[in-house]
C-alpha cells in the first residue's frame, strides 16, 4: 500500500502536469485558429456523446503543419536556430576545453577553488548574466569605449542586436556546462598515459591529440549536448541581445503566441521543435550506452 | 598532471576574466552617480535607495520568493519520492513511461513547457497567479531533484537498509533513520537547485503567471527590454552578492564536513 502511494503521487503529478499538457499542445496544433475563447476550434464537447467525439476528430487536420512549410519564416527560423546552436556550441567547446584542461592540470589544492569559480556564475541569475552584456556591447558600451581608446577602431562597432551578440551571450551563459563535464573527464584521466605516449616517441601535441582528446570524449559529448539543447530553444538571449534580423524558433513561438495570439500555429511550431530535438537526444543516449558498455 | 604550462595559465586567466569581468562591470556601475550607465560620474548609492522605494519591484521580489520556497519544497518531496521509486522501486506498470517523464522535462525547451502548461491551465479554467507558477515550477524542478537524489541513492550501500530492517526497523523507520541521513546532502542540494531554478525562471513564469502575480525576472525582463538602467544594476548587484555569499558558505560547510568525515574514518581505522 505504501509502495503504491510512493509510486502514484509523483506519477500522477507528472501525468497531469507534463504528459497531459503535451497532449493538449499536440491536439491544438491540429486545430484551427478561431475568434473565440479559447481562440481555436474544435473544442471537445462530451455532452453530445459519441457523435461529439467523432466530429471532434473529423475537424482535426494537419493544416498548421502545411502552413509551417509554406511560409518561409518558419523553416528559416528553424534553420537559423540550428545554425546558431551549432556555431555557439562549437565556440563554447573551443573556449571551454582549454579552461577545463588548465583546471585539470592545476595543483590539487587549487582545484576546489577553481571549481567553485566555474560553478558560481551558474548559480547567478541567467537573466542578469545576459543583461550584463547589454552594457558592454552597445554602441556607447565598454567594449567600444575600450577599442576606440586604444585606437584599434575609429568608429564604434555595432555588435548589440546582431547575431554576434547572440553568440557571445550563449557562449558566456552556457560555458560552465561545457567546462564541468570536460574537467570531470580530464581529471579522471591517468597522467602516466601521456608520459607513456611521450616515451614512445609522441611529441606533446601528438600525445594531446592521440591520447588526451579521445579520453575526454565523453566529457566533450556531454558538454556539447548540455549547451546545444538549451541553445536551440533559447528565447531570452535572442530577444535581449539579438536584433530584428535574429531569427530563433523560441522567439518565433513566443511572438506567435503572445503577439499574434495564434495558438494552433504556436503549438505546431512547438511540436516540430520537439521532433528536431529528438535526433540529438537519441544520438546522445546511444553514445552514453556505448560508453557504459565500454567501461564494463 | 600538475605541470601548468604557460598555455594553461593564459587560458585559465582569460577564461576566468571572461566569466567574471561582465559581472564586475555590472557591480561597479551600480554605484554610479549618473543615469547613463556607461559613463562614470562619481560614487553614489542612490540607485539602491530608489530600488527600495520601488513598490513594484519589492512586490515582485516577494512573489518570487514565495513561489520559490513553495515550489522547491514540494519539488524536493516529490523528486525524492520519484528517485526512491526509480532506484528502489523494482518493476511496476509503466516504469519506462515514468522514467521518460522524469528525464524529458530536463531537455524540454522552456518555451514548450510554458506553452503546454498554460494551455492546460486555460483548459481546466484555473486562474493564473501564484498557484499556477508554483505548479509549473514544481513540475520541472522535481525532475532535477530526482536526478540529483537518485545519483546519491545509486551509490549507497543497500545492505545498510537491510541491516536496519533485520534489526527490527519498520520500512518507514529504516528510511527515516538510515536512508534519509545518508542521502540528506543530495536532498539539500536538490532543494537548493530547485530554489535557484525557480528564482531564475523567466520563460515558464511568463507563460503561467497572470496579471495578479508578477515575478522578479518578468519585471526585470520588461525593464531591461527598454535598455540598460542603473536601478537594474543595483538589483543585480544585490542578487549576485547573495549568491556569492551563499556559494562560499556552502562550499566551506561541505569542505568542513568532508574533513571531519576523513578524520572519523581515520580514527575508526586506527581503532581496529
């Protein structure tokens, strides 16, 4: 009885507040927009019995999904979100790896402090960390002031409200997610493997490339996954740092829902975004499984 | 691996500079006299004064705190239950679905979680306010709690629980007296994580809040959209300060605990 209660409470909670809402999204994505409350049709009317259910299902169609393919705003937004997520994940990896590598080679007594310094920004408000860059990147901002003062540029650069600012924002906010798994993988690594490789005639660079990088691959995979997934659906960063030219699907969904009040199209956008996310999730899971098998 | 080359030193220095300089600039300019955030015009704490006068911000902060305390507490209870079921529950009907529902919210884009919950609340005619934000935050943060707690449950020795049961404990007593003290650090960490996630959340709160309940992130976001303001800098500085003190205290406490544990283990080893 107690076991039943223990399972049932979280189970029912997740069914009611995770699965059912998702089924509702799926259903509304197949409905049509209407000038009513709620602003879509059909609505399920159980009082007319079986006939009502039949009519309800007959009225559902894939019109919104066809609309998504015919209006090029949407597929451009998906493609541009993918591009921004891929580029910023790669940049985060390029910047995060040397930091994680330096941390793993630092003296033992520093490591706890370095770890804390990486984790601290993670606990700080995401919104504030994005906001901090608005003052730096604007035309009169610190970066332009610094560059003009040193004489590198004569005219202020326009960085805020461009895709460059979005890249900077994503790299900055998600960097800890990249550093921590790579650091964990590098720290576990046996240092004598590098010595063995060097004894056997590898140069430093070769040893790094042939031993260190392959051994840290699980960390690289986990870090990239942790950056890519949230970056793809990101809303805050493109809307604060990006400009009118920055197309990201999270922002499109938001505007479709709040500004255009087109719930069916917003729901269809959400369903397609999830379908896109399934691919990296499955790839990552398979990779994890392979890793677990290799460890055994 | 303790040979720091010049390359390591440079990458660590640049890396931490990149992580911290933006926040340091933010803090410095919260003490700026001028309304122009990018031009220094002398030291002043007037923006902190104005912030304390701003009713709207104070109300939003209060709502945010309430939501965070309630949602993280419920999420910790539910998440610990879910973790216990996943690790110790054995087989039951729909176990795969259950574990799927635990992990899916972790990778679900916030816009989708927010949208789907809003559509549910409208569908069942629940007025949006503090209650709906608490429900929404509890749902996604219980999944984080359950991941943190189950990673601790997996590593701990089950025979301790079995010994307690053999020695005459009821299952509830065994949980309270043996399991809970051992997983307590993970449960606390889970609560802190849930609390921070709730304080931090903008997107899901925007979807699930109504006009009667505005949280601090929603307030900050709508102010920031219009541009940089010194008042927001002051608010940010306060929040950064609280987090910094919290993280430093937490790491000192956990360091002291692990030192004490080591000493106890050494003492036990000597006694044998």
